[in-house]
C-alpha cells in the first residue's frame, strides 16, 4: 500500500500477481522436501494477474466477471492484502470488510456462538463491539436454533450465513464480495443484497465477484471483464455483460 494523488477508494496501478508452480508433480511432501533440499525443484511462473489498472471510486459498486481462472478472486485477495503483487502497486483508502471465503477462520469444534467471537476478532472487532453486535448478527443469520451447536454440524450454507452476518455487522468503507451470495436460499440471498445495497447508499465501495450476471447487473454500476489475468473490457453492465457472454458462449 502506498500514497497516491487519486481520490479513488481502491486503486490498482499496473498490478501483476505471480504464482510459482513446481514444474513436476510430487506425490508426497517428503518427496518434495528431498528435491527442494537438493535444489532440484524447478518452477513455472503462472501470472494470475498481468498489468491490471483499475480505479474504484468511493460509493461505487463494481462487478468483476470472467470464467473460472480469469483472476477474479486473486484481484480481490490482492486488494484485501492477502496476496502481494509481484509488480505494480495497490492503494486502498478506508476500512475493508473482506467476504472472500466465508467460514475461513471458523473452528469446526467450536459452537456458532464461539465462532462469532472468534471470526469477529479476526476481522478486527473488539470483544465489546462483538457483544454489542451479537444479537443483530444472530437475527440476521437466522441461526438462533443452532447457535450453540458445534460448527461441524452446520451445512455449508449455514456456515456462509453466519460468516456473512459477522462480516457485514458493521459499516466498512470497502466491501469485497467473492461469490458469497451463491449459497443459502433465495430469501437469504435477497437479505444479503439488500444489506450490501444499504451500505452502498451510505457511501461504501463495493467490489463484487460473481458468475450471476443478473445479480451483477442489479448491484453494480460498472463491470470489469477479466480474462487470463488481464482486463478485457470495462464499462456499463448493459454493455460489458452481453460482450462477455458472446465471448464465452455464456459458459462463464
């Protein structure tokens, strides 16, 4: 992160992200460790993002679309500081609420109640703040009957509901949303969209990754189409989404 003269909430300047992948396939950690100690591991560079330039203004909702492997999740992880770019720079102004893999940071043997406090602390909330938000988190998740059961008894959708409720319990300047609205029933998805929209109307910035073009069109004012880690096009949803669907035969 670094200073910039732009007033954008999120700014990516010629950002490239590289993964180093072993050239050979290893069938055990022991085999890999031996080869690594012998300095015989050869790597291939895979560029998940390449020279990406993007500015997202305060209060703007931007959708990021593309086929699997296009670099969408990598882009959000880079903005969230989970990944660091190999080249370029990322500027973020404001607090971030990352919804990348809801349930990451949860512990399966703890109860739902205990996981609210665990996940909340990982997101930077104080114990007092979590106490104050607890009832609203529980009400939004709709998991009152199950909150004292171990998380291992929850379905994937229930875990995502609890994670979303905690991650969005308070206003943040920037929300990073990665496919989290694809879980749960339609009524809960609608609640999630309404909450995101409510925060956007209050001035929050939204970066939204989804394969649901209808949801992207509903939430976002601008769309960025990624392919092979590069920006193909960006613009109004009514222009970019049809071009993307034509380019991928609707398979994205």
